[in-house]
C-alpha cells in the first residue's frame, strides 16, 4: 500500500512538473490526448472557415460598391464629353483657339 501511494504521489508530481515546464516552453499541446487534439484541430478549421465566410461576405459587398463608383465615373465622363461637343460644336469646328492666359483653365475643362 505504501509503495502504491509513493508511486502515485511521484507520478502526480512528475505530471505537474511536466505541465509547468511545457507551459513555460509554450508546448502544452504535447500533453493533449488524441481526442483533445482532434477537437482543437476541428475548432481551428471551423475558425478558418468562419473567417473565409466573413471575408467572402465582405468582398461581395465591396464589388457592387466598386462597380457603382466606376459606373458613376464613366457616366460623368461621357456626359462631360457630350456637353463639350455640344456647346463647343466640335463636330463642325475641329480646333479650339483660346488665349495663352487661359491655358490652365482649358486643360482643366478638357
């Protein structure tokens, strides 16, 4: 009985020592059983899947917003070009003459 008690106490002391040592070395995963390791791996896989799902969902929102912004820019550009052609009569007059002092404003408008 004494021998079994000493063996049990020694075994428990060794387990606590190993746990403390591995905690300092950040190797607590070495103490996990096969079932605990499977559970840990499954939880990491679930976390990764959720992160991917969240990223895809966020990306789905971003793409239509980007498409809307691009469409707005293109429509604005086409409208400005149409107005310039209409008011400056670029169909009949191929050249525009303006004073040198207004060069910057002309570049900005075109």
